[in-house]
C-alpha cells in the first residue's frame, strides 16, 4: 500500500513541475534562431554568473533575474563554468556559432565577461 501511495504521489507531483526555464519559458520551447549566453567571471567567485538573452522581454527593476536559467523548483541553476553552460544548451539542440571575451578592469579586480552566440538547430524555418 505504501508503495502505491508513493508511486501515485511521485506521478502526480511530476505534472506540477516545470523543466528548466528562462523568464518562465522552458528551454526546450525557446522558439528563436539565436541565443546569447553572457557569463561574468570574477576572480574570487567559484562559479560564473550566467545570463541568457534570446530577445525576451524583461520586467523593469528585475536586476537580471528573469535572464537566468531556473530549475523545476524555480531556483537559479548555477553553472560550474562557461563550458558547463555551453554543454547545457548543447543538450537542448543549440550549436555554438561565435564567442568572444571582454576584459573589464577596475581598481580592485580584473573581471572577464564571456559571450557565446548559439544557433537553435531545433528551430523550424
């Protein structure tokens, strides 16, 4: 009996969970030709801050929260590196087109920002 209840609970809860999303759009359903991944790597930070731009509207005063990848629970997905972010999008059918890095320096630290331009291979023309 306990196994049946556990199975039913898991099955019904899966209907309410969402896949990884950006601005409440599931990554697998992004219907654009190109996506830009922007990752800011700070010298003392263990993981880069990654934001995604696919031309979506963002809310005013959102401070970039709507441009981040979120998991099923709505928590921000932390990528271990920019390569981790690139591999994540590759698994959804995005292909690297171009990349570049811009150094930003201030009095205290030298930060770098990584930009990856990806093509959506799932997009129907």
